[in-house]
């Protein structure tokens, strides 16, 4: 079958399309919440796992020690995902829901890597439906309130359209070096704003986020893929970057009116 497809590509000129990020399309079923609710979700297990295996690399970005995860902690991550899946998320208030969905996304991503480890890139886990699909993002990996969900569903049909917070892109982690940092702590209602702002500043002031090469302003591809979330234009992206830029980067951005290019590193964010 594989040889047949290869021949077919050569004969009719079919080529796999470049990776493109899904648009934010609201799934109305997940807009329900109870603002009067005082119920909270316990993320202690996930917090412990993050503290145990997330470290800061020499380049300043965080990495996850997939190879060092014990059998017990691998089971703990799976059980944590199962417990979140069994939580009636629609009965929580909005702040609890935001932390819930971010942590669920990151835990499912780490679990998926651990289930297929060793891999060089998350894109090599080709379990998404579709002939030319790569990565796990389109695969239904968890069921919440009777609904099967993929990572794409959580990010693009729940988190992005409901909260409309561009800092979500600095919170959800795709297990790649080019991705914003995987936070070393679980998100909670108490630390949410702090972690979101720290994530934005850390990424924007790192070479993965913004850098100057040969006098050209280069940015992460997330600002191209998700341009609508960052102002909808290069001017909007620059304005967003300036909100979190350190003094040295602010000076650079003040002299720029355009973005010259973008890039992204899909290699696994593995601690060596």
C-alpha cells in the first residue's frame, strides 16, 4: 500500500500540504459554566510531575526529561488525565475551566509522547486521521462529559475561541523546542495570570520568539500561524511583542515596521 501511494504521488503530482494551524472555531457545547461554583480541581499530581521532570536548559528554555520518567509517574500522568476526563467541567466556574483545559492539554501531550517514546519529534507520532496528517493533534485522545476530544479540539475549539487570550499560546505546549516553554508548575486559578505573563515574557525575549539575523527581524511561526490571535497583521504582532519585550528588545522593535520571516523547531523538547 505504501509503495502504491508513493507511485501515485509521482504519477499525478500530489504533494503533502504544508502544515497549517486550524482556525479558532467555537464548539458551543463547551461554553457552559457555573460562575457561582466554588468547586476546584486538584492538579497536585500534575504539579509534582512537572517539578520532577521539567528543567531549564542552557539556552534558557525548559525541557522535559521523558527518558527519566519512572513507571510509577507514567501511570500517575495517565491516572491524572483519567481523573480530569471524569470531572464535570461544565459545572466549574470560568477560571477553574481555563486552568483545567490548559493542564489537560499539556498532560495529554506529555502522556502521548511517553506512550510513543522514544521519538525525535511529536510530528512523527502519526496517529491523526487523514492521508497526509502528521502528529497526534487530530486524534481523539480523551473523552470529557461523554465527548471525545482531540488536542486540536481543546486548543482551537475551546481555549482560543472561549477566552480569546493570546497568552494561551504560551501556556499550551506541543512538546517541541520551538514551542513556548512547558511551565514547571500546573496552572491554577491562583497562579494563572502570573504564569501566563511569565510565559509570554520568557518566549518573546528568547531567540525562539524574536531574534535579529543579518539585520532581519525573525519571529516564531506561531505569530504567522495564529496571526488573528495576535492582532491580525504584522503591525498587530509587533504591538503584542512590545507588551512583553524587555528593554533591549523594545529598542529593537521600536525601529521596526515589518517582520522579515519566521521559523520553528519541531525537534522534541527533551532534556538531555
